[in-house]
């Protein structure tokens, strides 16, 4: 697998610490993060909102998303809605917020990401099927052109609802740091497959540094 694996008891707490450490490494700079969707990410953002306030100047943070479901921003399945509820609304003003909008062209998001250059942190989860962001097994976006930073995509298995917009591997690779957060017994099989080098979408992620924060329930068992 690409990256470093850390087995932790408290994934949200470990994520908050990694975010704060990464933020503190960029003094005086804007900080660009791409948020994840999912319930593990929600728990991470709620913890960050409660623990990060003293250390993070949110007014220099620019929020992007790593993927989005093509639903209205107030829809219960919207990653933007989750990010706003779990983090943005709790920490007050940010420098800028760039939600993914499926009704806008990919070019708009591609250009915005292009202006940023490197993202400081891309936060990713992993599904039980080994998907990450909205890069699903057997989906078209796995083989997007190398120059494409974002793509529309959907899950050919139908397990994951809604058409999606997602960062591609190229878009993710622009990150200085990717932090995966994986928790729960239902992720162990996929985690073991990634750890064993199987070609699941999450295993293909590369970036400046890739860090996996995995709880004991999801951690690969020594073979
Ligand atoms: C999405 C997410 C997705 C998520 C994983 C894990 O939009 O669905 O970005 O990649 O991170 O499915 O989700 P859970 O933490 O809810 O298991």
C-alpha cells in the first residue's frame, strides 16, 4: 500500500492532530484543504471544530471538497451540507469555500484547483468496497486523463447512490498530504486487501505523503 499506516484508538482525535500539525507547518500562508464525505469524516470534522479552534486561524483556510454527490447543497446526502454542519458553521468564517457543483462545468473546478497549485491536505475515507472519494471499483474516473483533476463519475455496482463529482488520482496527487481515516469492522476486509497490495481504488492514491489513520476494528490483522 502507498503511505504510512497508523493504528489508533481515536480516529477523529488523530485526524484533528494531523490537521493542526499540517496547518502549523504553513505559518503565514493560506491553507487549502479538500474535505471528504461520509460518517467517519463527519466525526473527524466535529472533533476538529471543538479542538482546533485555539490552534487554527480559520480565516486563512480555503475549503474544497474531494468529492460530491450530485444533489442540492441542502440535500441530506450532500457532502457540502455535511462539511458545513460538522465544521464550517462551528468554526465561523473561513477565507474561502469552494463547493463542488455538478451543474457547473468540470472546467470551473479544474481551473479553481489549478489556481491553487498544491493542496495542503486532502482528507479521504474508504468504503467497504475499497472506494475512496467517488473513485469506485470499475468506474470510468479510475482511468481519467492524467491532465484531468476532477471528473464526473458513478458507482457501476449501484451500491453508492447518486451521480458524483470527484477528484481524480491526479487531482489527489497534488496534495502535500493525504490523510485517510478508516474505522469499523466493516472496513477491515478492504483494509487488509489494500495492505496486501491488492488493486483497490484507495490503494492507488499517491501524494506528497499518504497517512492512514485506522482504528483497531478496521486494522489489518498480521498474517
Ligand atoms: C462519499 C465519501 C466516501 C466516504 C467513504 C467512507 O462521498 O461517499 O467521500 O468516499 O469517505 O464511503 O464513508 P463512511 O465513513 O461513511 O464509511
